[in-house]
């Protein structure tokens, strides 16, 4: 947590030093040397913390982290607050340059003293930490393989995974020993499955030697060797050194077919430390790993033999639950207990550890009232387990994280329980909070952090893009969510407050029409007084609540700050964002100005009808999201929000929003999204100034008017990677898209409602193209086929018009995903030569198409055909392609069918067919109906 605070402080200082168009630029220039010196001190302290946490064995380190966290937060608070006060005073012309310079100089001197004090303390702690680390490296690991293997582990379900593992262990292989990793989050049953196959009679007879060693987060190589030798030879070897033990193990394994189980391996280094002890000549030998880290599995596994443990389904969960809860019951289960037991098992969300803990605790509870009470709140029951089994197991995963990953994981606690979180939204919030290193590629850093958490099985992927290359949404298991809440509620990283606005019967009220002296009920003030203690909410509870729910993040208070001080509480509020609920309205005039250090302001569930001028005082704002259903003017003073990274306006105003030219002053802007807007030409300034009047950091921008696709505008967004352009059905722009060639970093292009394209020069860097209501001729796709890097093409709702698509000799050389949805296409005469590497074909509402080209059966890379709301004749066509591939001896493609829904209320149901026989049977059944 201390490291995250230092990163945030570094980001603030670096942003002051690296931006040349600040309102207080002359003041920053006068104190540049002091700021650089402070930056260097913070950097060195951050480097020390980052390295030291890897060997954090001294209890005093926690005390140091608390000091660093508090000082870093206070320093950032002091710098930002002082500059905010200076900026506000300058706006009102209330202070002279000389006075403001002296005040800022005094503040920098004071914070430098605070940082120096902590740095001196860190040196002392570092020396003590080194000594403690040396002493701990020889501590005894007393757990043995026999202790683990003799524990009664209940293996219920997992039949398919068990059989696959038995086959991988015993089928013939030549060459070096094969490594088989079992991967999954803590408590999912990796060790239980490993014990099950390790003790299997067929496995024991197949191998000459079987040995087991359990590692730990701070693994000890000597103890690992001792455990393995005790499994293979028996006896006492404690007096031997590591080299002698290693030699003895090699000799005991040499020339034999062996099975080694390395249970609970945490790091690549741990694998590298032990792999050299296992002879490589022994044909048919196996090394079975269990790990929570997918990165370790990928590194150790060279044959793609990994087994990813999934959550149990409802039947498996119930079978495991009753095998524990009713282990000694001979009579049939009473129906009332069975019904409630199934509900409890379902609420365990498929995690075996939770199921076993709950069932074990319920063994002693024999009344139906006790069971009903548990069914109402399974999580609380688990958390009250006196042995804290779940907390301990998952706590190991949390404690093994680096500080930056801990911070990013805890952020999941701000979202409603059980919610799927859009990944792009999550990453932008991480950036805005300052969790990521400003000096690196922010998007790359965010992707890396998320992937690390996924690799460690702490975060789970909910949805991926159609080409499987991007994660669309993710979530955490409810026990991980509980862990996040417990850590957050300790208040070391941030404090959460809920802000509730009561639902009003007034349908429409304009914020700026609310008289501060007479506030109607629909206009409720935002202040400390409607900040309430944090409460757990699920998505369903939010949507069914009579409140609009917002959440506020507060920096933990300094020991000298008081929470009952309104002024300090508001200044410490760094984020306010919407969690949903109904649309509400609150007064901004007299309240928002007190939230001086806000980084995130999400008002997407508050209707506004003009741009709130009070926001302009929030100069540290990095994320701003508004909701508007009418056009409003954006003031030229928008450039005062010089820290802004993300600017979103939700809603569907009737016409384009037009920005003033001062918008180009937002040089930090990375993400700009509105329903549709005009971007003006860049201001006419000198070449030197022009470098400071462009979106040099922009990553994504949508939806831009086609009339803005001029050289003057596009040259200001040259680094953009993703752009959306929305035209107007009543106009026909011509030739304007030729300027897109300026965008040499562009990877994703979306075009909506744009008629009558002329010849277009699209950047060759483009990887994804989505067209919506563009009414192109099908023959025009021959030009698009020339894009050398195009991997995904989506043609949605009359993207093309006409009844026949007969591709020319043109080839989509890199196209992996093709989506065609809602059009009048009847005849498609493509061949496998047109789409040589296609992997996924998705057809939606193609009501007139007669067949899918049978030549697609010859596309070796084809993996999936998905039919959404398509006529049965296309299912027959897919069945023929599937049959053809089976006849050729290829792995058959999967066919996913989402039947046509007859009412809007009818849920979507996807039917998956992996074999031709089952699909053919389904098609015949549909035809007979």
C-alpha cells in the first residue's frame, strides 16, 4: 500500500514537471529544481520498498509501510492543495506572484523534510530486515509429504478431470519427463485432485518411484530435497548438506520411471531451483505441479498438458456438500434439508473449499431453522468459521502479491458484489487513481496488472472479444470480494463512503435552475452529511433500491486530521463515481468546489442540461463522466482541467456537441467518448506552441463527425489507436476518409451511418473494422480485403447492401473473425481461398441467406460457426461443413446456435454442438417441427 502511495505521489510531481502549458507554469519553473530533487527522493524510496517487500520478513517493515503511506499521502495532499489554492486565488486575482512563490517554496521545504525523515528510517529497517532475512532462511519446514497425504481429502465430482489426468500420467511418452501443471485459485481442489491420482493403485504400479514435496511461499530447497528423499528412501538425512542431498536424490531416481509431485509451487524461481535435481533421461517419468499462478504453469509446461481447475457446477457442489454434511447419515435425507442444502451449496459459487467448510460447520446443526439462517447469508457464516480456513487459504494468495497488485486487486471491492466489470472501465479508473507508473505505457501497465491477477487465479475472465484476443469483462469470486472488503475496511489504502440520493417523483429538474436559497426535494446537496458508512450492495439491490447510489473514496486521514472536520473530509475525497440506480439530481454550485482534490468524478446517473462550471475548479481531475440528453456548450475554460485523461458524456443528444478550440489544451487526454461530436481545427499558433496543443497521448476517440476528418484535425490525434466515426443518414460526404491515412497508429476503426463511400485510403495498420449502416456495395469489400493486417471484420445492420456477395480473387490474408449481421444477402459465393486463416464465422439475423459456402470446410483454421437468430437452412449448411471436416479426418468445428426468440422477454439460449451427429439430429428435429 505504501508503494502505491509513492507511485501516486511520483505521478503528481512528474505531471507538474512534464507539462508545459499549466496555468501556474511560471511558478513550477521557478521551483523546478526543488521538484526534481523531491522526485528523486520519492523514486529512491519507492525502489527500496519495491525490492524490500520481496523479502519482507521483519515485523518492523509493516510499521515503516504505515509511515511511508501516511507521509506520501500527506505530501501529495499538501502539494496539490497548495497549488489548488494558488490557482483559485489567481483566478480571482487575490494574490501576488511573490507571495504565492514564497508559500509554495515553504510547502516544498516542509514535505522534503518529511520524506527525508522516512528515508532515514527506511535505511535502519533495511539493515534489520537483511539480518532477519538471513536468520529466517535456515528456519525448519516441518510439514512432510506423509502429513499431507494422510489427511482425509474428500474427492467428489471432477471425474472428467481425474480421468484426463490419469491418462496423461500413464500413457506412453518418449523423451524427457513431462511436466503436468494443475492450475487454479486457492481452495479449488488442486491438492485434493493431486492426492487422488497420486494414491491411485494403477498410478502407483505404473511408476517405479513416487515422491511428494509441498513447497511454500518462501521455499527452502534443502527441505524440499529432504521431503522427496523421505518419500523415496525413508530414513534420516538431516545432517547432509544441500549438495549431498541433491546427489542422493538424483541417484535414487536415475534409470527409474518416477512420478514427482511438487505441491503448491508459487514462483518461477522455485521451479528453477528444483528442476535440475530430476534426471532428464528417464522415459515415461512425470512431474505433477499444483500452482495458483498460470505464469509458473506456462513456464514449466512444454507440452501443453496443463489442467485448469474450474468451479464446480450445481450438481457437483451439492454432491460434495451432502458427502460432508451427511457423512455419517444412513437414512435418506429429509426433503426440507435437501432443498435448503442445495441452496446453500449453490451460494458457495462452486468453490470446493467453501462448500466443505460450510458443510462441516453444519454437521453439528440439526434444526431446519439453523440451516435456513445459514442459507440467508452463506458468506457471513464462512467468515465466522473459528478456524478461518477460507481466510487463511486465500490470504496466502493476497500476501504473495506485490504492492501494486494488492492495490489493483482491492479496487474490485468498490464495485457491487457479483458484478461483471468492463475491463476498459476498470483500467481507466486504475490510471486515474494513480495506481500505475506514470513513466511507463499506462495501458500496457494496466494490461500487465490485470493479466498478473488473472494468472494468479484471483480474477476470472467473464467475457472475451470474438477473436479471443481481448478481455471484455472480468469478476472476482465472492470470497476474494470479501477479502478485498476486509482489507479496505482497515482503512490503510482508502476509505469508502456511500452517497445515497432519495428517489423523487419529479420527472425532470435542471441542476442549474435550483435556487441555492430554496432547494426543492429533487435537488439534493452533495456534502459530508449524505456520506454514509460503506454498505455491501449487489447489482440487483442497486437497481431495485429507492436510491441513486454513488461511492466516494477518501484518502486515509493523517493522525492529526479529524474525520468530524467537514473541510478535511471533503478535501480528502479523491473519487466519486456512480454505481447505478435511478437518475437523480443534486446541487453542484456550492458543494463541488469543496472537493478540491478529486481525481474521479462519475455523474453518469445524474441528468444535466448544461456543462457544470463548478467542475472547472477541480484541476486534479483525471476522469470525468457525465450524462446528458440535450446539447450543451462546453466552455473554453475546459482547458483548466489539464490533468484530464478520460472524458465521457453518456446519453443521446439530438445533434452534435461542438467543442471549443481550447479542448486541444488537454494534452493528457487518452480517452474521449461522446454520442457524436465535432472537433474543431487546432488553433493557429507557432510550430513550437503547436506541439503543446494536440492530443499526443490519445488512445481512443469516438464518435467523431465525418466532417472533422480533415488533415488539420487528424494531425492532432496522430497517435490514436481506436477511432469511431458517426455520420448522418441525411448527408453524403465524399472522399473525406482519404485523410485517415494520417493515422499511422490506428488499429481499430468503427464507422456508423455513413453513406456513399468513395475510394478510401485506410491505414495499413488497421486490425479491426466495424461497419454499421454504411450501405456499401458488397463488391467494395474487395478493397477492404487488401488491408494486410486486418484480423476482425464486423458488418452490422446493412453495412453492405445487395443480394449477392461474390468476392473477386482478393484474399483476406489475415482475417480471423468475420461477423455478418442483419442484411439482405441471399447468395454468398466465397471459397476457402478468400479466407485462408479464418477461425470464427458469426452470422446474425441473416434471414435471406440460403447457405454458407461449403468450401469453408476446407479452411483448416476454422474453429467455430455461430448462428444467432438465423433460419434453419443455415444450421443445415453448418452441419454439412461440420460433416465434411469430420470426413476429412480434421477436428470438427464447433457450431453454436442461438435460436430465434419470439418475444423480447425470452432469454437468449446458446446450444453448442461439437459433433456432427448431435447437430444433424437437432436440425432434423427442427425441420419436423
